[in-house]
């Protein structure tokens, strides 16, 4: 598979690399098998985060014997210097390594957070000190909003930016990506599947959009994201060896989507009008224990795919229903897509009872 230099770093990474979120929920054996399969097929860049629970440890265990042949990227979502220092040490232990190639500040989605991490006792000075001590190689930033990330790279020479880019979210390609290209900042694409919205195992939904399989949808999503000029690599979340194989295949045959391939996503995009939930789970936990992504998925099936009976069954399986919401608003502060979750939960009550 083709490799590209990550901005002005010394890292040449495979255009399809490894996103470490799905292995959070896979058992240890399957996770290690998945990571090893990625290595066997040539993937050399592995992205994880402190927030991804056991993901760092699983990657560290799977690749400990080939550490010198791969690059590790991880992240801290905590904002103070002391907390970030603690996270760096935890990541080093979990990844079984004395050195992490890229350490990122995770999910900076508003200017207030950017100010906080860049302040004297914020996370960024902790990363700079760790870099001087040789614990980390480069410093990067991740987020979902192009205007915040543009402000970040205007203020600080981050080596990499990680941001979503997929058929449903292309605004980054218009604004942020050319700037990163011009300044030689590595651009890592997260969420090429739009948090799962572009890839579904549901046969009815596949039939609605004319896709043959979830593997085909995954392959095309990855192919689409890599085709943008300036993209260094794409890190699809990979949770089993088959998903690794589909993603690697996309990396090997990359190029612009054909008209027929594009039409699958165009049909899906026409159905998925805003607001809709991407299923990313960033809004959790809800203090009332509402499984927000699962309930909003049922709403999506009812209102966008018109699969009402399926939606009702999905909702019936939820132990805590939408009417348990006390409208505290915590979830909306966390949602990177600024979804009106409280309002959407009210529509669930009206639509699904
Ligand atoms: S607004 Fe409702 S759904 Fe959101 S966190 Fe609060 S109780 Fe949970
Ligand atoms: S409501 Fe927002 S944060 Fe929660 S799963 Fe959906 S898109 Fe993600």
C-alpha cells in the first residue's frame, strides 16, 4: 500500500491506517488478532487515545515485538497540564513503549477549550515538556470543527491535524485541508464512515441505497476520503480482521469513486438530512442512563429509512426510554455535531411511543 509523509514529520505512514475505537468493545483475543492482521497486511500507523479505554493496551500487546516497525499515535482529552502529564505516562505504560511518535490533544471543538489547553497550566505545555524529555515525537491536535482547528494551527505549529472527512462532511476539505497542505501539516482523516452512518450491516438499508454489502460501503468510504489532495492518511475504526481486509483493499485500489460508486452515497446523503445522529457516543454517559445513540438510531430508522416496525422493535429493547430525560443538556454540550438531542428525544416519544 502507498505510504505518505505525515506533514513535515519523519513518519511515512500507510494511506489506510488503523483507528483504535472499535477494539474498545471487542474481547482481548479478537482485538489482538485484528491489530496483528493489520500489521500483517502492511498497516504501519496505529491511532488510539486515553479515552479509548483498553485500546492502547491491546495495540501495545499486539505489536510489542515489532514496535520499531510501526508508528503510534495517541491522545489526551484532559485539559490541564498535570492531567496531561499523567496521561502521557499512562499511555507509555499501556502501549509498552518508551516513546510515542505522535501525541495529540483530543477533541478541541471550541475556542474556550483551545484557550484552556494552550494556557500556561494547560495540556499543551505538558506535551512540549514530554517532547523535550524524549517521551513523545510530535504534537498534534484533533477536532470536529474546521474554524477551531484553523485557529489552532494559526496559533501553534502543530505537526498534525485530525478531523472528519467523509461523504456527509466535506466542509473541512474546502477550508482546513488546503491550509494544512500549504503549511505541510499532516492531515489525518477520522470518521471516514461518518461515525458508522455510511456503513451499515442492515440489509434493508443497503437495499435502499443500492449497496451490495457493508464491506463495499466501508471500502468506498475509505477510497473517497483518500482521494482528497492533501490527505496524509485515513484511520477507519477497525474491529475485526475482515474489516481490516476491506480497508486495506480500499487503500490498494484507491482513486476517485466511479459514478456508480458515488451514487450509493448520493442516495444515502439524500436520505440522511440533518439533524441525524452519527452514533459516535461522545454524548455519553447520560446521568439518566439513556442510551442516546441507540435511541436516536431507532428514530433514524423510523423517520429517514421509513422502517417503522424495525424502529419500534429497536426502541422496545431499550431499558431506559426517552421520557426519562430530565433535559439537563449535558449530552448536547458533548455532541460534536451540535444536535438538539433533547428535542430529538421528544420526537422519539411522539414517533415511537
Ligand atoms: S438532556 Fe436528557 S438525554 Fe441528555 S444527558 Fe440530560 S438527561 Fe440525558
Ligand atoms: S447524539 Fe451526537 S454525540 Fe451522541 S452519538 Fe449522536 S452524533 Fe454522537
